[in-house]
């Protein structure tokens, strides 16, 4: 089973939910709903974004991380990563658009979110603490799931934050070779509620 986690960094431009859905289970984060796409699971984190999704009358499944708990992520990308691994036990996880790392700046990376400057996305810079926290959380999830192979899709794979991702792949390689060679997904598993996360009815966001 393949899982795709679609973050909102600019590095994932040209890669859409609809492009990925035939090949596996697709998680997307926060404002992805603005593009009219419906991933298999939309993971929403902060209150402002929950309000936006509710007012938009989004038609897909919305998932949230419950407060507290040892696996609380604090951001939608990390929450989606945990949900994918804990709830679906996939063979492969492709992580796209997680741009909170930049080698030139270390872990204090520019937040080049594709929605930067729009409502709910006014901040354009991660703090050192936030970026370091996110990378450490992702490392922790991957360490807890040794049977899963993780691929981080980047513009330049050599800039991956080693050893956080053992397998990195340039976006062009992913699009031109990897994705085309994946088998079509015949059926998808059901993501079930968990003590750390749950599906939420749109009216209850």
C-alpha cells in the first residue's frame, strides 16, 4: 500500500491530489481544500483553518489530531504522517511539499508555503524551534515504523536533512519514473478513529 502526504511547500507545485489518488491513499493538509480537490483525508490543525474548512462546506473527510498525548504533532503535516503510519501501516510513504528545511539556512528555514500571504498563512518564516521540532517529530515517527520505506520528494534530493530521510528523490524523478511505475490502487483501506486522532463532521469543526 502506498501513501502520499501532500504538504503545502512550493516544492510540490505541479503535483496534485488527483494525480496521486489512483496510486494510493492521499493525505493533504489545511488549505488544500481551496483548490477544489478531495484527498482521501484532509488533515486540519489550527482553529482558524478549521473555521475556514467548515465555512467552505468541504465535502471530503476531515481529520484532526486530538489535544495532548505523547504523539501530538502540533502541525498538520506531522499529524498526517502519524495517522498514515499508525492507521494504515503502509509499505511506502511519499512525503511531498514538506519545505521547513533548507540547507543554506539550516533548520531556520523560510516557510515557502504555496498559500503564504493569504488568510491564515500570514507568517512567512519558521522559527528555529518550530523547524527543529518538526524534523525531530518526523524522525521519531519513521524510527517507530521500520517496516515502512519513506521517500522525501524534493527539488534537490541532496539537500535532504540527513539522517532524517534515508531515501530522497528529485521531483522530476518522482513524476517521470517513480509515479509511472507504481501499480494502480485497486482498493483503499479505511482510516479509523484512534485515541490520538479522529474524523470530524464538517459542522463540528
